């Protein structure tokens, strides 16, 4: 799917599954370069304004998570640090760092594919996105295309263990 296919009239709206497929596309880019296959997109007004995929190994940067890259790109596109009226779609539940960034940039909604039992901070280990002591809380929707997101990660780590 091209960027042109994403643009819609303001009266139309695609499903969460539709947008998650773009995050999966980003995850496949990460996988193609040997990175853990995690992808993210930020959507505003039916348009992708930020994209990212895991680049930690490639850049030797522990902050190069898919969400962080997509958030930076979206902020640049808007010329603002507040990502109001946006939605973040990510294949894996956000970690503590990404959850913190999501709260800080005031993203109103996060949609993720599969839970992260080791680092998930959108409800699995804790829920930083809806922590009542923060001044901003984010709506969370989990399990969108869960099987596809989960199997992509499982297969990646299975191949890695075989090596």
C-alpha cells in the first residue's frame, strides 16, 4: 500500500485493522534488516504522519524503538510535540520508555497488536498509559491483528535460536 492509498476524505474512516497492517509493514522492514520485527505508525485525519520500525541494533541506540521513531516523525510533520487527535498503531505493547513518551506527547489513543509479557506497560506488567497520577491518560485498545503480530515475533525468535 502506498502513502497515496492512505489519504481519504474526512468523512471516510478505516478500521484499526487497516492501520495496523501499515504497522506490520514497518515491522517487516525491521525483520528484513535483522532487527526485532516491531513496527508503528501515527495516524491523524486518516493520514500516516509518522512511521517507525525497530532500529536498535542498526543504530546502536537503545531508544530506537518503532514507537519513538514514529512519534519523532509525527512531531516533525506537525511541527509540534503534542500529538493531539492522533492514534498510534504498534505491533507490540509499548515498553516503559515508549509508554512514557506516549504520555508526554499527549497521544489520545494507542492500538497495539500483541502483549509484551516481559516489558508491556499498557496493561500487561503495569499500565503507565492510564496511570491516574499523570496529567494525561491514553485510551488503549489491544489485540488488533494479535495473531499476525505475535507469530511474526515468535518466528523471528525461533529462527534466531536455531542459529
